[in-house]
């Protein structure tokens, strides 16, 4: 049955891809900054500089995740239900991570003792590290396929999610977001934090390219029959190759933009490769959840389309404005005047 | 009841009540901080700036926990209640997605601009940021209550036997249902009352010590007005909500009254000891005709009792026990209403003393506001939701879908045990720094005028 691609189900599949991409693009560098916190921020004021580069915007970036989750619930209830219940323990870990991380940003500098701040710095590091890894594992499993039974339920348990391919995808997202974060710091920080971010970005860009290349080649080996991601994975590798050169040439603005485009390219590859499936069954292809059998009714999709087409541009507008307001680089002098 | 279901229900109850300790404060305090900052921008009276900063900081400490615990709320429908999510997603998912898109983005983006934008934005634009946050919190409450109201009073849908789920038929009917417009104003009023109670309690602590009298007198007066107006609003909208319940969920109100048999006129129960085995109350102290008055604004109308409603439900939906947990609903309702009455009393006293210029003269009132006012606000909030949700049982969507069997079939009891214990521990531990910081900054009081010269620095992370 060929339903073509000009339909609301496909539009919403694309929109959910866009929402996840927005989340990974934006929160990706927030995770990266959090992961680099103990490595680049040797002194308390340096860690404060790092946190304040993302301070005004990290929470808005995280809402992309909530919107993606809500949109999956509204547009593809079956996908939302199967994925969120199937990935139960993994999502629980992500929830723990996001909870302690969010509180840590707000609370760490409200008390001067070093024990207090060290505790919250750990929360920021772990709270950034775990999701950066686990979201990659989750999407790796979506590409690879899962044990979905005739009822559309995931029955593979927790450990099956930690298969080698998914783990490589997890490491890929981890290093890619870390690189993205180091480049963000190269644009937003000054002084010591800037210097260290730049020196981290150089080797990291090479390592990330190697890991991404491995993951992409493995993806080709996985895809039999329908799920052909086309040339996009090669484009992604090439983009990161260019990032290596841009970092060496100290063109950090372009390098940051291209890691962002790399994230978008990988996401596009994942979504195109799985389409029309949203969750591919490894038990029987007929059990797979597709954009058509997992979707909401036409009425819900229409209403959601109107809402999204009006409000997504507005959100993009004011989020862009907030980045513009906070466009200045941050250095030690911006945080040391504060009493607490 | 199977273990996984029971554990999932406990988890939902615990994380939701916990989330709701922080959210009503946010709902009210964002508006109050917005009004304070507006007063500063208009009058340039530095007392208003110090108020804005002081209460703004407490707002942020509270806001952080509300935000992060909110993520769990959205995820757990799919994680723990996948069968429910499949059945209702076509209707229930939309308001959740709209809430994120319309409200969460506004709240988070403009709060970031407010915290970090003191020096980068003009005073008027900066003030506008907190107004947008306040508007965002209200929009958030609206959309999540649209979702909840549909569970209480499902309208605007059709059951599709082919897909085996409820599907949207009329979006307008869903967002304009009488349940939405009873629950939403009730919740907003609760927000003002709760924030008013917390602010009054904190201000009372300082007034009792004669600290920062300029800021704290104004704050206490402001908080008293919010508390009185808010809690009167809660009572009024609660009355409307109750009458709506009598129409759409008569079982919940009969359970709240432990009213076993249909009465005309009906009495309001003050104290009852139930005897479920014999479907009657062993002890019941009542006010004659009062329930008729509350239910339909006259002294004579009939109010249906539990036994008749149970028989009706059996006739309509087949054999089963359709009576909610009476102990929880009966006493939850009473504690909710009792807390609300206390809040009206404390708010009323506050306004009275303020009008006579004696707000800081009565030590007993200051103690009452600090210890009883805040406790009543939290208790009333928790009991309100426990009553609303437990009173709807055994239904998850009233008279459409039973709670039993809607939890995730692939999530075993062991997994739910891990998440229930893990989340409870984490939430419990997080309360320690949250309360510690709130008390620390509340006690420290507002800075003096020189501190306020560097507003920007004191707000960054």
C-alpha cells in the first residue's frame, strides 16, 4: 500500500524529526558544556563562566525535548506509548540526569562552600554525560530495529538495548555533543575558558570524525532492503572532516555551524532510513509501527498542524532574540563581582 | 489489584503531589513579582526593586524544582501508562504538546531573559519578561487542565471501534467544556492563595523580628490581599466546581459526603465513620439541608447517594465496584475545604490588620501566618488533587476507561519498584537543598540599596 509522502502523517514525522534535531542542536552544546565542566573549568570562577555561557538559554533548549515528547504523544500515540514504556529504565536514567542537572544550574552558585558547589558540579557533569550518551543509544536502536511483537509492544527488555551498534551510536552522540559544546564555548567564552575550549576542540574534532565514520559505516552494513539512508551519512562524515580543518584554521563560527549541520544531517539520515517505520520490528516486519498505523486521527493531526505552523516560527523568533541579547562573550570579570 | 498497577498508581500520586507543592507557588508568585517590578518601573521607589529582587530569588529557587519534576509528568504517561496513552493519545496528547509549545517555551526563554537580562534590557522590556513568564505559567495551567478535565468529563470525542481508542471529534468542545472552565479558575485562584500564604509567612517572620520593615510591611500587605482574594476565589470557584461535579461525577460528590442513600433534602456531613460492608455510616453528624444548598443552591433538591449510583453504574457498565475509596475522598475533601477556610481566615485577618495599620503588632498573628498559613496552603493543595483523582476511581477516564489494565503491560513490577523508590528518594533528597536555600534566602531578607546597585551580578548562576 503506497500512501505517498504528501500526507499529514509524513508531515508530522518530519516535524518530530525537526523537533528532535532542534533539541540535539541546542541542548547538544549544553550537554557538551556540562561534560567539559570538570576538564575545562579547573577553578570555580571558570566553571561559573562556562555555566553562564548557557545560563540564560539551556532551559529553553530543553523544552525542545518536551515538545518533541508531547508531539509524539499527540501525533503518534502508539509510537510514544511503545517507545516510552519499552525504553523505561533508560528513560528513567535520563530523567534522573535531567532533574539533577536542571536543579544544579539554578542552585550551585547560591551557596559559597566548595562542598556544595562540587556536589552540584558532579550533578551537572553526570546529568549532561548520561543523556548525551543515552539519546544516541535510543536512536541507534530505532535505526537497528527492536523486538516489537504483534501487539506493537517492545518485549526485548532493558539489556537488549545496550547492543554494540546502539552503544557506538551512543558514543557518537556523546563525542559529537562534546565537540559541539567546546565550539560553543570557543564562541561564547573568553580568557582561560576560551583557550582551553579551543585546545580541546582540536583533538576532539578528529576523534569525533573517526567515531562518526565508524557508526555511519556500520549503519550501511545494517541497512538491508528498504532502510537505505542514501548519501547522507557520507555527507555527515565529510562535514565533520571539514570541521577538523576549520578548527585548525581557527574559524570557530563556521566549525560550530557545521557540527550543527552534522547533527541535523545524521538526524535526517536516521529519519529517512526508518521511514515509513517509526519503530521497526526485528520479529516480523509486519509488526513494525509505521507513520500510518501509529498515528492519531486526521482531525488531531490537522489541529496540531495549524498550531505548529503558527507557533513554531514564533518560538524560533523569540529564542533567536534571546541568543542575540546574550551574544557577548563571558569572562571571569562577569562572574567575580557577584557576592553569591 | 496487580502489583505493577498498584506501584504505578503510587508513583503517579507521589510525583504529582510533589510537583504540585512547587507549581502553585510559581503560578501566583510570578504575577506578584511582575506587579512589584511594574511598581518599581512606574514609581522608581527603590523599595519595590528590593521586593522584586527578594521575592524573585525565592521564586527562582521554587521554580527550578517545579520545572524538573514537570519532565517526569510528561514522560510517565508513556512510560507507566502506555495502554492509557494508546487509548487517549488522540485527544490527551494534543493539549500536552500545545502546553510545551505555547507555555513552556515562553516560561523558560523569558525567565532566562529576566534572570540574566537586568543590564542588557531596558527596565520596561525587562519588566515585560516577567509578565510573559507569568502569562506562560497561566497558559501552562490551562492546557494541562484541558487534559485533566477531559479525564474527569470526557466530551468532544467518539469511540472508534476499528482502532479501539477514543478519537477527537470536536476540539472546541474539549477546550470549552464546563469542567475546564470550573477547574482552570479554581487552580489559578489556588495559585494566588498559595503564593500569598507563602509570602505572608515569610514576611511575618521578618515583621516579628522588626527586620526590613519597609519591604516586609509592603510585602505582607500585598500577600494578605493575594491570600484573601485568592482563597475567596478558591472557595467561590470550588463551589462552582462542586456543583459541576454533582452533575458530571455524582459518585465523587456522594463519596465526598459519604452519602449512602439518595436524600431529598440532603444533609451535609460534618463527621462520619463509614461501614462499607453494610453500605452505611456507623456514625454521621450532619447539618440538615446543607448539602442540597451546596449542590443546587436550594434547600430541597435531591442528591443521589452511593448505593443508587453504584446500582446505576452496574446496570450501565456491568458488575463491579464503582465506589471510590471513601476514607480518602471523604477526609481529603474535608481537609481541602478546611485548609481553604483557614486561608480565608488568615488572609482576612491580614487585610484587616493592614487596613488598621497594625500588621506587625500582633505576635500571634505573625506566628499563625508563618506556621499555619503555609502548612494549610500545602495541605489544601495536596488534598485537592488527591480528592479529585482518587474520587474519580475506579475510572481513569470517567465512565469510559477503567484505571485497571491501563498501565504498561511490558513494564514489570520490578521496574516500577525501581522507579518508585528511585524517584521518591531523589525527590526527597532534592527537598533538602530546596528548603535549605529557600529558608536561607528568606531569612537573609532583601539586600540594602547598595547591594541592589549590582542587580545583574547577584542573579547570575
